[in-house]
């Protein structure tokens, strides 16, 4: 993990410069402990709700054992379910770290999907 973070620090530094790169890296470091679980949760939600219907979203929330307050778009509902599941798993984690972990997980899942479609 240290090697990865070192490469990420160098990437941010090349892109944005020293002090701002350090700030970005500190944000990423806060999310790192939650990313693997976020990936698992987001993948499960995507699997359980392929059509993003209300029933699928409610079933996903039930499977994860979290309350659900669906509002907005189905994607916002999926995000809320993921957030609740991660807060259940990591009750003391900062909300901002959980949110970034979800963003990173969703980005990875979308990247995988695009990679499969692009082959």
C-alpha cells in the first residue's frame, strides 16, 4: 500500500504541485481503509439492482440490513444504501472518508464495466 500511495503522491505532485498534492493525498489516505468494503458493497448493490427499480433498491437495502430513505434518482438511492451499509460497518468513520471510498469504488466498478464492453 505504501508503494501505491508513494506513486499516487508523485502523480498528484506532477499534476498539481507539492502542497496541494499533499492535501489531496491526505484525503485519499483517509478513505483507503474503507475502499475494499465500499467496493464489495457497491458491487453487491449493482448486482441486486441491475435495473434500479424501487423493488430492487429496497431488496438491496434489506439484504444489507440498512434502513432506506429513497429520494432523488435511483443512483442517489444506491449511494445512500451504500453509505448506510458502510456506516454500519464502520460507525466511527468520518462521513467524508466513507463518501470518497464510495466514489473510488464506483469509479472502479464503472472502469471494469467499460473495460469489459471495450474488449
